[in-house]
C-alpha cells in the first residue's frame, strides 16, 4: 500500500501498461493478428486488449498499426 501511494500506480496498472507497451511494439513491427498479439502479451481476450488499447491511445490496435504500415 505504501509503495502504491509513492508511485501512484498499482501493480495491476503497471502490468497492463507493460502489456500495452509490448502490444504497441508488436503492432508496429510484426504482421501478427490482433488476436495473436493479445494472447502473446497476456490478455485473456482480444476484446480486452482492444478495449484497454483504445482507452489508453484513443485509437484501435488496427488504426495504430495503419500508422506504421509502409505506404509504398
């Protein structure tokens, strides 16, 4: 409890943040499906990953990926 107040982030919040950070990396650097990424980073469902991702970044995982696709 003391630690949570000091850092203002719970362990669960930190874990979700780390999972989303890794999800971003995979969206940017692989062609894995959103479902495969969700499973790989530890979300129980792709829906859960999508909801957390959109809540944090205001864009869907698919929309995020489009930003990094080479439009050649």
